[in-house]
């Protein structure tokens, strides 16, 4: 059981900061300065998961969907965590839909830094559903859909997150899926055991061009290792 303060909008989290009770963690008292930020202000945190939503209803509707429209409608009940859902039906239609509730922020609100919560010009105004937005695709020309926790849309007026997985995996997945139009379970097994690093390939291409200009500065041992590296196939294998 612990004491928790909250505002009318969110929970105060700075009460649990290490500097609030330094003796508990550091075993050393820290002299309080009433003019310090941590003593003058409280830090609150709002989360979309605190809002009422119905993911169970969403999952139920997905399981009884008869077509793409049913499937897309089912995702309107999904709020958190934000996920990419992939769709396939017996007619060969495929789709990818990002589903989540995201806040529509007021004009002054910067999602990357703390904002003055008492000023309504920094507030969350409404919530919008990603499944209603451009974060979806249906029967793309490339004939496949894929995602790997990567950022799907580069330019958008809606802030979703800064925490995306690097795009190395999705680049490799796209390469493999672009090699053919028909796949077997053996192909799936091959993809699951693929260890090629797209990042290594991209970075070393730049690195080799740079080292080429300073080749005379490398020692004999460095030259030897550089030549070995140039023969690497960018696959993370043991040998």
C-alpha cells in the first residue's frame, strides 16, 4: 500500500523520485533546497491506457469478422498497446492496420519534454484512432504487408512515439519477400534463420569509402583485417 497523489488529469510521479527521500535509497540525506525544481513543482504523467477502452471487444469482433470492413471496424475498439494488425482472407486480400488511441495535442504541447499541465494550451484535447487514419494499407502493389515495430509513416501531423525499432529488420524482411511471389514453409524457415545485417552492409559501404582515402595510414595488421572485413558477407555466423 502506498500513498498516491493525483491531479484532475493524471497521476503525480515525482513523489517517488529518489531525491524525494534520498535516505531510503542512498542512505545519505540530501539537503533540500526549496527553490529547486523538484521541490517547487510536481511531475505528473498521463497515459492513454488510463482511458476507458475495450480491447476484449476488439478481439472478439476480430474473431467473428467476415471481411476487411468487419476487421477494420473491430480495431476501433482497440486502444493500448498500439499494435500493427495484419489481415488476410480467402479471396487473397491483404492489409496492415495500425490500431491504437493517440492523443490530439493542443498547439503548444511538445510531446518530447514536460509541459505545464495547468495551462490548457498544452493539454490533450481529444483522442483519435489510428485505424481511421493513414496508418493502414490494403492490397499494396508489392503484394505483401510486413512490419517489425518500425515507423510506418515518415511524415505525419499526429505524434505517436519516438520509440521505434531500427528499420534494419523490416528492410531485410522486405528484401526477402521481394525475391518471389510464391513461398513455401521452407522459405519461412529460411527467413526465420536469416542473420544478415542490413546495418552492417550500409555502414561498411560508407566506412570502406572513407578508409580508401586514408589507406596509407593503416598498419600492415590493419590492412590485413580490413581485407578480411571486405570479404565478409554481412551474416552474423559463428565461423
